[in-house]
């Protein structure tokens, strides 16, 4: 997605070879027009399948799940992060290890909102280690719903997330795939292929 | 907002005289069409003022800030909840006491995204004790930005939040104002006034 790559080049702050900050337009301050465009792009990629629900994880996936939900005209669900599951109702949950925070947490969604009748598109802002997304995939499968695929806004292709998801038979599409980066420079996968 | 009141009556789960669950359509599973309508309603109420940014707090304010941002065609910012501020950059922050979790946390936003040139609409899903919203109001004022007002989706009018905000000179509009509730019954402020 060209406009996204341009914004990453212009506004992304590369703090190290692995840390990219995009909080001026994607995940702290959000450019609502760009978010809607991102949603339309996910709908274009996955919309030939009859998706019934979009699934993401709080917090920074919400704006993109909402945008995809708007473009596909379906509801979305955001999984909650909890250290301990203390919900009274029945939930699907999966353990996730956060490399950033170096701690384990649970992602969970109420069993009321996902079932065998659903076809689910999972959406998130970043695909890096894939830990949270693997958890969401496990939740979708535990619910009996069909998984249409995973759509990510930015992928750090030099990390293992895509490989982990593909090993589970999941179709993955990311709108900007970063092959490598270092302070002041970002190289996208498409460009690496062309050169 | 009539359609919202109807949904609360039909789908809201009243667990006690103070706890209302709306997670089938507002803050776990989200009805994207209704969220967009809510955003348009906020824009109708506050849109005569030249709002430059919508501000909310992660996580469940995001979908409504996004909807308001879409309707007003402006970006939105979501404040982060942190127990300790460890951001490298300069932030505006305010302490908030969570009655639900019985703990203190910080809400913070980067100073880069709010300044005297901004006119801000604050949006959130619930107005109850007002603790988080008072924190956001303090942040807006610390930034030098002008505050257009606070828009909430659901207000528990029997709690002290509105009073705290109005005592700070803040204009508050809520789309569904609950006068009282008990398991199986919810009474909205408008109805209480009419009767």
C-alpha cells in the first residue's frame, strides 16, 4: 500500500533495527482518513470471502478492525488482555508472551460472540513476533469459526511472526512489509524484490 | 439518542444497581454501524465548533473517538494507560484512580500531538465516576489547547462524574443518560424528566 509506505518513510521514527514508532498517524494519534483507507484495502484483499466478523486485540488494533468492519459492513470484536481471567462468563482464551514487556498475559473473548457460523478476518497494527496473532488464531479455531486470514498494517518481515502463522496454514497479508530498517532508513519487501 | 437507548434496553445486561454490560454491541463486540451513528451524533452536537482533534483513552473509547473523528474529518488521539511513565519523550500526564480495579494509574499523551492551536473534543464510552475524564480534561488544559466539551456514549447519571466535570466548567453531552437501573430495568434521564 503505497500511501502507507510513504507515511512510514516520512513520519516513522526508527529507534533501532527493530523498533519503529508510528504514533503520529497510526497508534497514538490516528489519521482517520488513512485508517479508513487501510480498512478498505483489507476489504479489497479479503472481501471476496463472506466475512461475518473482524477480530483484533486491544488497544491499537481497534482502529483498524473498526475500519475493516466499516468497509466490510460487519461487526468487530476486540480481545481483552488480562493477566488473570476473572470474567464470570465463558471465554475463549490463549496465553501470549509479550517480548516488549517480558511477561505473560491472557487474551480472551466471550464465547457468545464467535461460533461455527462465523467467518473471521483477524486484523492488527503490527506483525512482528506474531505472539498475539497466534493466540487469536488459536481462539478462532477453538470457537469452530472459519478463519479467512490475517491482515496486518505493518509487518516486520525480519521477525518470525509470518513464519509462525503460515506454519499454522494461515493466509497473511500485510500492507507494508519491512525487510530491514535502521535509524534513518527503511527498506520494504517489495523494493527488495524489485532490486 | 433513541436507537442507543433501545439497544441498551434490548441487549444491556444489568448486573447490579451500578454495573451495566454492553459488550454485545459497544465495548467488546462492536456494532460498527451504530458506532458510526454515535460518531455522527457527537459531530452534530459539537460540530459547530471548529474541532481539530478528538481525544479519548484506551481501549474502549477508541471506536467512538474514531467514529467522531470520521464524522468531523479530523484525527484522534488515544491516551495511554500506564502504571509508570517510562516514555522517552515528553508527555502530558494525569493520575487516575480506578474504582473498578482499585488502583492508581497514569494517563498520558505525547506533547507532540496537542498544543494551543488545537480545539479538542473528548469522547469516551462511559461517564460514571468521571475519574479518567477529569484526567483527560486536565491534560487538555495543561497543553494549552481549547476544550470544546466532553461527549460520552452512556452516562450513569446517578454517579458523580458529570458533577465533577461541570464543576470544572466543562460542557458534557451523553447520548444515553441512565437515571437509575436494577436487574431487568433501566430508567433514562429523559423519561424521568417527562414523567
